[in-house]
């Protein structure tokens, strides 16, 4: 036997781990390098930090099945971890989502926010400022792993005449480039919201339309909430408490979206009035006050939106856009679901098909599909075209 084959088991394991570490580091570094050399990207330091943080999260993950074997895991945590595993299986088998190895592992997060997101918009416009990044294209936000850096960016944008928002983000998707782990901070969510977040992120893994974050997030928001209803209805029964809560969250999602649509219309009328900027800024204070009063009236009827504290923000265009990104045209997604006889798998397939064939205006394509009869023999996604 050669000396090469005489490595002891512990040494061999150590060698394999070292090799895997180098392989993993090279993959993350390659992703960062690709981002750096592509034109229009942000600084090398920013991308390197992003690669480091992603690498740290991925390197520290462990299988959820292994975490479940630990004797000190509380019953509540154990139930949520098991729910994640069941949601993965359901999303793959019943919803047709690309699950792969995503959320089969868990990674510790020592703070509530994984990243701090900066958003910006002109004070007389609901058009967001966008940043360009490789793979995803133009996006209306930029993430920072340090809150002070995010606040500094916001101050810089404000000095240039922008409204800004800095908000924490508790989850993200690598869009299928890596097998994303469950982040431990998500275990603070209740079981129903957790299921919705997992399905939401799995939709991003399955499909992501470059440079259209409003579509990506609004579609994922609908799929996550509707998917949670299906999951608890099928696994626990339609009359179960979790299924009831999931339905309440889903209906609240639709109601909040309608509220935002009305609020958006008020602001667009003002911003399109042709008035001098100073007058627009003066009048919008009254409009923002009306929007918050309207929200205060419906808030007691909403379920599962506790993390969306619109009434606690000092309203500006960036704050409004933050909500609008996630709740646009929810009623049209719901109408598509009805046309598919509440078959969420078929609805997801049709949403993706319509978006792929109409990448420049997927919302219109979905609206158009809800206005045309769905032929009984037509496969999902072929009911309408532009």
C-alpha cells in the first residue's frame, strides 16, 4: 500500500474538510470576482464583504436533521424545524418549486437582521432609485452588513435630495446559486409566517426576473402566503388552527395590497399635478397623514402583518415603495388562482410562463390572463399572450 493510501481516518477527514474549505472559498471568491469585473458594479470592498458574509453563513450550516438530534432543542424549536422540512417536501412535490438542498440545513445568526437595506426615491416621485448588480440587474435597494454603513449611505442620498429608508432584512435568497440554509433568526417567527417565508424564498430560487424586483417580490409574496394556506390545509386539515391563521394572513395580504393601491393613487395624483416642487412637498404632508389614518383604521383587521409597521414610520416615498414592492397587483394573482380552480401549482407555473414570455410587463400579462377565459385543455401559462 502506498504512503498516500496510509493516511489515518482522522487525518483523512481533516484533509477532506480542508479541501472542501478551499473549494468553497474559491467558489465564493469567484462569485465576488465576477461581480467586481463586470461594469457598473459597486466597489470591490462591498462585493468582497458580501462574499465573506455569504461564505460565513454557508460554512457554518449543519443539517436540520442533525440539529433535531440535539437533546437541548426546545419543543417549540423542534416543531418549527420539522415544519421547515415538511414545507420543503410540500413545495417540491405539490407546488412544483425548485427546492434542491435549500433549507435542509440551518445556520446560526447572532443578530435579528442579516442585512440592512437602503432604499431611496425622489421627494416628488414614486419611482425608486436603483443600483445595478450582476445577475439580478437593477434593484431598488442596496444591502449592508453593518447598520452604520447603511445609515451613512442613507444620509448621503438624503443630501442629494432623496427620501430614504433603512430597514432590517431577516432573510434572503441566493437565487439557486447555493443551497441556502434556514437562518436561525427565522425561528422567532410563528409557524405559519415561517412556512410562508420559506415558500416565498423557494419561489425566488425557482424563478427570478432580472431588473424587476417589484414583480419578483410581489409574485413571491403571493405564492408564499397562498402556499402556506395549501400546506396547512393539506397537512393539518382545513379546520385546523394553523390553516385558519394561514387563510387570515392570505386575506390580510390582499386587503393591505388594496389599501396600498389607494394610497399610491393619492400620491400619484399629487406628483403628477404639475405644481411647483415646494407646493408638492407641502401638500404631501397632508396626504401622508391621511394614508396613516386610513391604515390605522384597517390595521386591527389584519393578520400576520405585525412586522409591517407602516403606522410607526415617518412616511416618505422610500417607505411607501418598500411596501409597494411586495404588495403590487395581489388581486390579479388571486384572480389567476381562481381561474386555476385554486390549484396553486398550476398558478405558479402560469405566473412563471407569463413572465418569461412577457418580461417587460409581466403584471400586464397576468392582468390580461385574468380577463380571458382559461381553455379547459390549455396547459398552465398558455391562456394569454401579448
